C-alpha cells in the first residue's frame, strides 16, 4: 500500500513565478493492483509519479510505503512501513533501485551501449553477481521477444522495441512497484494493446502498477483497477473497483 | 600585527568557522524549537532538506577547526625567533595576555568539534534523524566558544609586536613559577609515572572489554578522559624530561621542534585523537539502542574504541621508547 497524505509540490516556492504542480493530494494506492492517473497534460500526473517514485520531494505532505521497507532501511524490528519524504537522499537511492521500476515516456535508454547493457544498467549498483544479472537480463529480453537485438546498439531499434527494452530494464531489480509515465504516448494502437497485455502479466505476478496516462486504451482497460482523475494538480475524481 | 601567511590562514579559518557555526546555530535553534518528524508541514520538510546540506558544510568547517590547532602551535613555534627571550612556542604565546587563553580555547574547541563530528556522523547514518536535536544543541553550545576563540585570536595576533621582550619556556614551566605551568611541572615524577601507566592500562582493559563484550561503554569513556588528563599532565611533569634529558626543563612546546624530531606533533595528535574518540564513545551511549541507531552506533562505537586504544597505545609506545633509549633517568 502506498499512502499519500496532503501532498503538495510547488516549484520556485516563495518566488513570483511559484507554480504548484500537485496540490493537497491524499490517496491510497492498493498493492497488487493497476492504478491509472488520468488527466490532461499539466494536470500533475508526472509530478505525482516522481514524488511517489522518490525522484523528487514534496513541498509538504507525507508519503508512506506500507509493507515495502527495503533492505537498506532494515532495523530488525521494523513494521515494514517506511515514510519516504523525510529520508535523506542516500536512502532514497536504495529505495529507487530496489522498490520501484520505472518506464519513462521517452524511454530514457542510454545511447551508444547495447540493448543488453541498457537492461543490465540498474543492477550494477546493487552488487549482485554479474553473471546472475546478465542471465536475468537475457531472460527478460527473451520474455519480451527482443533477445535477437541483445547485442545491437539501442539506436537501431523501433519505438515499440525500445519500449520493450525499457520495460525489461524496469524489471531487472525485481521491483515491487512499476511506475509508468505515459507509456503508450509514442506507440500505435497495436503496440499500446500489447503493452497493456504485458501490464496484465505484471498484475498477475502481484506487482503494484502505477500508470500516468491520458490514453483511453490505458484508462479504459479492464486491467485498470483504479482510475484517479487529475486536473490542475488536484484529484477531481476516482473510480476504484473493490 | 605580523602578516605571516599562517596567521592570515588561521584568522581566515576562524572567521569562516565563526560564520558557519553562527549560521548553523541560528538554523539549529529553529530545529530545536519546531522540529516534528511526524509533521508533513512545509516548514518541517524544508528543515529536513536543509539540515543535510548545513551539517555537511559545518562538518568541513569543523575539520578545519581541528587542523587549525596544529597550525596554531606550529605558527607559535615558528614565530618564536621574532621575539626576544622566546625559545619556542611558550615564549610566543606569552608575548601578550591573549596567547595562553587562546591556546586553551583552541584545545576546548578541538575536543568539542571532534565530539560534534562524531555525533553528526552517527546522525547522518540514521534515516530517522535520531540525534538531530542533540547535535544542534551541542552546536549552539560550541558557537559562543568559537566566538570567544575568534576574539582571543584577533586580539592575540593584533597585539603581536616584534620588539616585545618575552619569557622563555625555562622560566614559564619552572617548578618555582606560580601558576598552572609551574604546578604541573612540580608534580612528583614517580607517582605521575605510576598514574600514567595505570591510566593507560585501565583505558586499554576497559576498551577491550567494551569492544568485545559491548558492555561498560561509560566506564571506558570515563577512563579515556581520565587517561587523557593524566597524560597531558605527565607530558609536563616527566615525559618532556626524557626528551630534553634535563631534570628541570618541563616545556611542552620545545618537543615540537626539529631537535626532538617533531615528536610533540605525534604525541599531541595521538593524545587528542584518542581523547576525542573515547569521549565520543561515551557521548553516543544514550542512543545506542534507539531506533535506526541500534544498527549503527554499536559498530561506530567499536571503531571509536579501537581508535582510542590504537592512538593511546601509540602515544604510550612513543613515551616508552623515549624513556628506554634516553640516557636520562629520574632519580629518587
């Protein structure tokens, strides 16, 4: 469970050009389900994802990961809950690496290195045996049917293939939560539906999936358990299947 | 005032330290007043973000503070040739009335800065800011002392005139001289030798017990403080005599000179370093089993204990080596 309590994110706080991207958002994201943040461009979806994914800190409010305490914060008598907004950066890094898998709108793959190396990249700082995570990366490429491109430079791939590499990369550290920001923005209808099928398989594995999208293929999908509507930084509506 | 590069460096360091400690102290006062980890208010989150940056900057500043003590005694020793009658740093410090108070303030601030660095190190390892109020309270206590040091430093260096006739260390640390220097010099040698070895042995024994059993942290810390005081007094009382091979020369500064292999720097560095680590071990005891510190402080205390034992042993070895190979012997 990911709980947000009165989360606000302002940029240039206290200045004349202050902009509030997320305003007083309180939300509970249930585990093992697909939650879609729906809303027009500029509604605060991406900012909210970056706050949940420990890539930015809110201006006020708290975010608690219940039952998702990573090993780097182990104390021996923990309840499994961790409040992420107060954590110093060094701990956030550990959480980002192990708890979340990110799929970005523009994929954010590293050019100049191979497909396999891109997938393996997030596993290097974890300290796992190289052979183990190399085999895991090859397995993921096989799963997404792109193993034939393993040694090819990332620049040679099509949009759909690049996204599958991005998805494989997000899974390399076996995260509990998958965060996807506008994952179908650069895909045609067939590839978008294919993406949702992959999301369905993640859901089947019990992963928590959080997607920001204004694509009907995503938010009207039967896989979406909860749809949170956003506008102007706030939540304007929510449908949540029991 | 003498425009010596080291004097300018010391003044710059002192000004920088005072500014940083004052700024961090003001910020620390806000933390002590308003910190509430359970709150998600804008103020609380802003304090959380800034404390990391401020404590990092203060850490670097206080490392300069530690180093400045050694630069100060080096400078005082280096300048003695400018003053008639001075044979070492003892004479330079006696040029005006601010010299010795400044040295005392520098030693006090060295110990407190070391203590703060240890507490800050522990605090930044925890994810729940367990020592945040303690470390800023300590910083608020250090702030006025750093300002006093700055005042003494400016007054001392501004009052350094090359034509001043000062006293030599032989008279300042003579057993007939009234005052702390004379009192320490006149301490009876044999009981001091016994107290020195007993203090070091007790620190070693309590340190090893704490290191392996994890018990007796306060005892070890107290023993290391006691051993620190005894060793500092012993330096003047009898250790110096073996370096100078003279029965009446008790100066704690001449051993900083080339003639004595700069042994004074090694002695002071090991003693001060060991003392700070020992005190730090005790200072962390109340938080040893609290929250995220339960996994951090015991390991840190082990490292600090090992540091104290190592540095005190090194100090003792230097002393024993000198005693064994010196032709001087204390009689009676």
